[in-house]
C-alpha cells in the first residue's frame, strides 16, 4: 500500500525525521465538552502533542500517515507513563467501524490535503462518529501570513519538500462539514512579529456536532 500514497503524504515521513517535541497542547475545549473515559480519535496525531494530554482523560486512539511521527508519539507516551493506541493510516480511509467514537480531534490536518482528499476525510470523520458525536477541528485561514507559494488548487500551495498547504475561509469549512447538524466555527487572528514587521496568523477553529 505504501506505493499508493500520494507524494505529498509521503513528504510527512521526511518531515517527522526532524520535527522536535513542542510539548503537550491544551485540550480544555475537549475537556469542557466530552466526559472522561469517552472514546476519542486523534485524527492526524503527529508526534503526540494532543494525544498525550488526551490519553490522561480518555480512551484515545491516534492515527497518522507518518510512521516516524507515530514512533515519536509512542516514545512521549511511554516516557510519561501513558498509553494510547497508535495506528498508521490515512485520514481518507480510516480503519474503524461506523460509529466508533464519541469525539474526534482533528487539529492542523485538513489544511494539508487536496480538495478531493478533504471531501473524503470529512466523510470519514462523520462516519466514525457516534450519533451526537463531536468533531473538534482547526485549520489555517486565508488571512494567514504564510498564504501563497506555488498554487496547485484554489488557495492551495505546495512547499519545498512536497507538503501541501490549503487555506480555508469559514464558509468553505462550514460547507465541507455540511453533513453535521450543528457547526460552530470562529476565526482566530493573532499578530506575530517577523524580522521586525507585524504579520497575522489566522486559524479557523471550532466544533461540529453530528
């Protein structure tokens, strides 16, 4: 199956050879919505920055396209005395039965897919959620300072190394999640200084309820 994966997905294998652990990220939004002990999928878990804190409260499974990323995630879990199942998989064809999870966390993942892949991923995330399940999501927005480059699809660019970056509008993201009964998204813009000049980081973040 390795040879069937598109090159922009294989690029993550190389990327995670040198990505360093940045510490665990906050899961306060998840904790405020999903009760402890629930079954949660970290879809695109990378090296475990959300997987580790999720493992402390939930029955969590992490999937990622990169074997290198999963190896690092397992290492961080082991060193912290935590456990979580880690599975190599693409988000466009999840290896789980329908209605398997109470919640899915998908932060910083859909932005690295092409248009047809984003549609497949949205279908898969919906498929594996239980009725009334919650999808937590975050993507790059079109006002982000890094918007631009070699455009291969609308608002989609490929960078050195082959990794794809897509930048969403709120309307586009809501449309992608049209199969959910409730979708609540907000744009988060933060100012960053780069070489003495102000720049904007733009994320769209929220949750969708099935």
